[in-house]
């Protein structure tokens, strides 16, 4: 599952971490870690775009 899917499920569909974990078949802690990494990557990419 790509990082956009984790962000979409959490913030646009408003799923809890537990619900996302059930949807993707992963432990809740793994979902939390993936979401954290996805948000860090998004922040980094947005920062790069804003600097240009």
C-alpha cells in the first residue's frame, strides 16, 4: 500500500489507526509508523517545493 493511501484513510476518510490496521491487515503500531513516515516525507517534499 502506498503512502498516499495511509494519509487518505487517516485524514480524508477519517479512519482511526485501529480501523486502518484492519483494512490493510497490519498491526496498529506498524500503521502508526508508516503514517508517521508518510507525513515526514510529505513535509519534506512540501518544504522543498516552497523553497524553490
